[in-house]
C-alpha cells in the first residue's frame, strides 16, 4: 500500500513495515502499472493486499486489507466499476 500522510508518500509492506518515500503517488502509480489501483487521492493499493471490499455510504466501496491499517480506504462511486473490473483482471 502506498499512501499519503502529512504530505509525504509512505509504503506499508506485507510484513507491516512502513517507510517514507521521496516520490509522489503519481510516480509510484506510473512505476507499477496493473499491480496497483489508485483508490483515491491518498491511496494506491496492491491487488494482493486486498482482503475484500464492502458497501460504504452513497454507493462507495470500502477496501479491507490483509495487513492491518487504521485509515478507511474508499473507492468513489465513479470509480467502483473500474475498480471491480481491475480486481477481476479485465
């Protein structure tokens, strides 16, 4: 998981380690096409890190990860179809 915290890009690894990066989410997205989905302005999620997704307010989806993470990751209603297609490999 790549995410923004206090205007700095961080990565959370599968072994629960967190590192600061000196690259933007946009740069990380360009470097990892297909494996990651841009959930919103704050989060870039790895397909293998997704445990499941559930309904959230106003036709949004909440993404639940296999790695514990405190913040709620949501997919906007305008990106839900794109997200579901990406998850299913289309």
